[in-house]
């Protein structure tokens, strides 16, 4: 898994995630993003365009972030991930966008 965390000047944070995000590495991503989320940004953008795999621990992390930040956008989700998020009833919470 690769990731990059950037804080924007507009009270937003963008997290770019690539590779595979699963229970073996989700804690590392959580720890890396925690300081930015604790600053209570207005918006969190999770760019998953380069993500090839995400398990339930990844989705659980995104839900925790959505409970801590007013607006969360899941950007660039591949069709399968989009369908999983939608089938779980989370597409509004995670604001899935192309």
C-alpha cells in the first residue's frame, strides 16, 4: 500500500491510497491520517483511484473518518468497490464520486 496525505488551504484533507489496503496495513494508514482528522477538517477526500484492493477493514476505517469529519468523498472508486459501498448503504456517507 502507498499513501499520501495533503492538507489543503480550504479546510480539506486529501488522502491518496494505492495498492492493496487490508487488515495487514490499515493501522498504518489510520495512524498517518489521524493527526489531520484530529484537526477537524471540513472535508476529507479519499482518492482511491490507484487502489487495487480494499477489504472490510478499509471500509470500516473510512466509516470512522466519516463519523469524525462533516463531509467525506470517496473519489475514483473502481466499479467493484463502488458496488460494495453502495450495497452496504454507505454511498451517501462516503459520497462516492467518479
